[in-house]
């Protein structure tokens, strides 16, 4: 999660909402390390998880990441949870809960819905305090 936290801070320096993501393979090799690029790319789908999945799939030349783990600093939104499911990611680790847009402990539980075709192992509250501080301080500074 430390890599994802550092990526979040890199994104924050560019004016992005500070969310970082890393995907590792079964041998703990980093396949991708990203942060949000919504503003920089003028793309509402450029969430850290989506970018990380695209990069990791490209790197291994596959459309699925079956033996991979994804670490992200904030609970995935519905779009990202769906992408995680479609990529068949084995394990999902996330830091802070997102009560508004989160799709696991937030307002929706995507992985428990009947439209979800793959459920990763889910581990929450990883470095929770650090992840919450980064996102909360970012929005406090914006107000």
C-alpha cells in the first residue's frame, strides 16, 4: 500500500484527487502503479484503478489479471469495482472507505449484487489512517 500512497501524493501534486493504485502479480512484481488522471487527461474514467488495470493487462498481454492483487487508497467506485470484477483480479486491498461513491462498504455493495460475475478476496482498512488523511486533507484544502 505504500506504493499506492506515494502514487496518490504524486497525483495530488498535479491537482488530481489523490488516489493511488498498484497491481502486483503472484510473485509480488509490480505490473502497474498509477494515480488518478481525470483532470490531466480530461477523462472522467481515468481513475487510478482503471488506468492500473489497463497498464497491467497491456504489460502481460492478457485481458484478465487472475493471479494479481490490486491495492488502492480509496474504496473503489462502481465503475472501478466492475472493472476489477471483469479483470478477474484475485485480491482487492483498499485503504479508506468512501461513504458516498464506494461500491463495497459505501452506498452500494457491487460484489454482492446479482450482476457481479467475479468476486475478489476483499481486504479493507489497509493503512486506513494514512489513506483517510491524504484524501481528507486534499478536500479540506480545496474548501
